C-alpha cells in the first residue's frame, strides 16, 4: 500500500535552498546531510539533492502541492514579498482548481492548488 510521496528536487546551494524554504515558505528542516536536504511543512516533505552544475534555465523540476487554505497561503506569501510566478498568480483554472505558482532559487516550479 502506498502511503506518501516525497519529491526530490535539485539544488545548487544547500544554504540558499534552506533559507528560501524555511524563511520564505515556512518549512522546517528535518534532515541535513552532506549533499542532501529534507524539509517539511504541514505533513509534506520535499527532498533536495545537491547538483552544483545545475543550469536553472534548463531545470524542469516541478511539484504540485494540494492545500485546503489556498487563499490564506497565497496572502501570507504575498505579505512576505515572496515572488509569485508572473504567469501564475492565484486564479481558477479550467480543470476546477484554484492555483498559483512560484519558482524557487533553482527554478523548481512549485504549484499550489485547491479544488474549487
């Protein structure tokens, strides 16, 4: 039986990644290793592996995170001045989700969504 999924995304610099997710997005550190980082928030985990040669312009890492409080999450990020993806502000999509997206320091796309 499947019980959870923990995406693994590339990162160039562990300190920058940790600072962004902890200080901007409200995640907590739950594992910090030589070239690996695990962060969690509200029962989800995102794992990061070191990839120093990553070219952010060629990174296609993506995660879709479901939430049940999309509006308050969005507003909290706006209040912290977290940069929302210019092509993906909070909006209702044709597929019945209210979503928004942002890019982390390594150009991993994080999309947050809630069923309408």
